[in-house]
C-alpha cells in the first residue's frame, strides 16, 4: 500500500504506457509533435491534453518516479496515475484507485514517500501545469487532492 502513494501523479497524469489510449498516437509513429497553444490545461481539447501529457509530463515525471523506485515504476505510463481506464481513454482525476489520504494520520505511508511527493512530485506537476500550489494561504491550489481522494470521502 505504501508504494501506491508514489502513484500520486497525477498525476496525474502520465501518458506513455505500453497500451496508449486509443486517441493517443504511439510513441514510435515518428509524426511531428503537436504544437500546443499557451492556454490552461483544462481548456485544451482532449487530443491536445494527450499531446501535452506526452510532450511535457511524461519526459519529466517518468524519471522522477523511476528514480524514486525503479522496481515499482518500471512500467510507468498513463495507467500509473489514471488507472486502468486510461487504456480506454478515460483520464479522470482525482483517481479513487490511488491510495486514499488521511492528512491527520499519514503513518501508513513511508515517511520518505510522503516527503518525495510533497517536495518533488506535487510541485513539479504544479509547475508543468502552470498552476499555483496548495498552501495555507492558497487552499485551492494544486496539491495532493488533484490526484488522490481523502479517506472517508
């Protein structure tokens, strides 16, 4: 269960598994990369979001996950963060299949995993998405609950 906390990203968000979504081009197709408009991620069309994940998220997040735990994230891809639905083109977040968080008691997770998520994964993903980060002063910013759900909710 502790290793699943590392599945936090969202992230969200990695699209490069061995079984790409039907609308996602295969990594080895050799086609030119889609030129993306400089707009918020949520305003992109689905195909643009897939391209964003492939161009901007995967090259950064995959090594962060694999460097943290090479064995657990050997096959890092869309499914890592988005779950099995990514194989059918469903990328909804937060993902209820990721470990549920209880901010009052995070003892079921390894301390180093929690620190890695908070200091490396969450801020990096927020930066890639160009979103302000969660803080006490900005409770609506990008944070853990962009990818995870809370226990009991």
